C-alpha cells in the first residue's frame, strides 16, 4: 500500500466515519493516520474506533497511526436569566463570582484561575471570537470590562484569555482519565490541547513515558511566544488554526502557520496543519477554490501532514474529502515549482554527527541519482533525521518495533515497514535491496542508499551510510561504503 505522495493525511473519526466499512474506504482513499477526538468520544466508543482501525491495518498489512486528541481545559461563562442577552459595543460588562443568573450587565464566571491571573488591559474573547472585551478593572470577586465588539451572548458560551498566562495544567481530570484509557488501548500519538509553555510538556511526559508520542497543539498566543522550547520538548506539532484564529487576529494566522512549519521542520519534528482545510465539504461534494489553495500552501511549505476534522467526522462526503485532499497533494508535489518552494525553507543540519550523516545521505542520493533511501531504525530517530532534509526520493523506514512503524505513518515521505533486525551488515544490505525492489521503488540496476546506527539496534546513533545497486531479482550487485 504505497501512496503516490509524500505529505500524509490525517482524518478525524466520528458519526459519519465510524463504521468499519467507512474506515476501510477512507484508508483506501488515502488516510495515513486516524484521529480520535476525545472531546466527543466515550471510552467505549474510542475503544471500538481503535479496534476498527487496527483491524483495517491488519487486513492490509500496513501500519496506520492512531492519534488521540485530548480536550484540554474549557472555560465557559454561567447562565443568563433570559437565556441570552444583547451586549452592545462600548458598554461596561462584568464577570463575577456570584452564582446567580446573569443579565445584560453581568454574568457568573465559575473559574477562579481567571480572577487570579487576569490583569487590566488584557482581552477577553467570547463565543469563538464573536464578542471581544478589554479588562479595565479587576478584583478577587469581579472583572470589569469594556465591550469592544458587541453582540448577542448566550448562556454557557466559551471564554478565552489570549493575553493571560493561566497557572493551570493542560490536563484536566477528564484528560487524565482519557489519557490513561488511550494509553491502555495503545494509541500511537497523543495530542495535547491548551499548551501554554514548554513546562506543560514535562508533566505530560511523566505520565506518558515512551508509551506514545506527544503532539503539542499550538493554539495559544503564549505557546507561539515559547514556540522554540515547546517544539524541543514535543515529538510533533499541530498548527491548531481554529482556536489560534480565535485568540489572535485571524490575519496573523497564516504567517504563524508558516513560522511553526519552518521551525518544526528545522527541528526534525513532524508538523500537522489542521482546521477548516476543506470545510465546505461538510455539506458539498466539492471544495471552494480558496480551500484548495489552503491545502496546497501546507503541501508546498513541506508540512508532514494535513488534517480533516468535521469534514470526515460528521460531513456528508467524508470519502470525497479524503480523495480531494489526496489529489491536491499529488498535483502540488508534481508541480514544476514544488521543489524550488520546498527547498527554499531548508535549514542547515544540526551540529551533531547523526544529523550530518542524515544530511549527507540526502546529498549523496541526489548526486548519485539513487532510487530510494532505506533507514533502519528502532525509535524512528534515523528516519526523522533523513526526512528533515526532505529528500527528493522515497524514504523507507525499516523497523522491528511495531509502535515505531505506526508513529512514522505521520512523517513526511516515509513508507514504514515492519521487519526484523538484520543479522549483520551484509544481511542488512540484502534485506534493504529486496524490500525496495519488492515495493516497486527501484528497478534493476537502480541504486539505494542505506543508513543506520551501528551496532544495529542502537537508538539515536545514526552513523553509517552504504550504497547498493539492485539486480533483476532484487539482490545487491555492488556495494560501496
């Protein structure tokens, strides 16, 4: 099951795509990783989805990644006596700790952390950005604001604090229960919502250990400020444009998306671009031209993966949305300007021997015009180093670790294959040639580049390059060090 593209596709499972036959159709249409949104999935429901995906992977003998997306803290205002009120611009509106029904001048706010952290001059955003207010006074019991953008405000609507660093964990009690459940199932990636700073990752890392890879969702202005440290502490990054566009002016989101993508690529960490990529396909069999350009931008920027949310979870055309995303990606990657744009954002390799070897592997493969790069890896680190360079030929990740094979399904340009460790270097070369040949990535007399850590099975020790050429049976006919 080889895709004709390098960028990967993540699809969210939901009522429109939960049936086993639909999961099968979505996989065949191009899905590489399935996302389970823990905000909307019960433990029994997520277990069923997990088993459905694993059964599909077993039938096709192909690693499919599973991403469990934790809900994170949610802040909501209290209720209004009339259910909803009109809050005009330039008026004064108060949030307080009095547990009584609100009116057009005040409402209960049941979150003491906000009272502790917010300061005059900070902004408040309500109902997904529809209303905006600025704090003019605060005390332990009330927050007084001036309404900047007014409108109708209903009970229990969400409230965000883009300027406020809240002294809270990114994991609620619900998240901890969901995380424990997801780890017991055996998910490959865990997406962490409400990341504010790199320190948030340390708590989560203690709970997860090496049971799953951690994907940090960048959706808070404070996370953008601490981006370099967050990327360093994470295994992957998601550009969560929905909440990011609520907490920041929407016109800033495209530039931030490009910055996050470039920084994640430079660090060799997988990066997903998410939210509203083909939003109109929730109810239409065709996307808008703007949506096509949006997907294309992420592909040209070299993002590892592009993600569908409601389009595949609750939309009327989930299969068509995947097929459309697949076609857009393939067309972009075969465009004459693709490589010029992709390589315009390359960075120098990190100053380590392993990263220098990986950069050399890509340069050698291009110079000698080889057909594929084959990476032996236990943890995935060798593959990540090589794909950081965005080589122009296929990358095969050979690993004896099933969880590593599934995690690599999120990584740009990688075809991960589960296989046993080779017995020695000669066996390693023979196996690499045979697999590249059988997968249709090379023809007789084509060459492949093999990279690994020696001694074999040593995690994080990429230190060897070999070149081999393939005969008519897929065996090596020549080797060069």
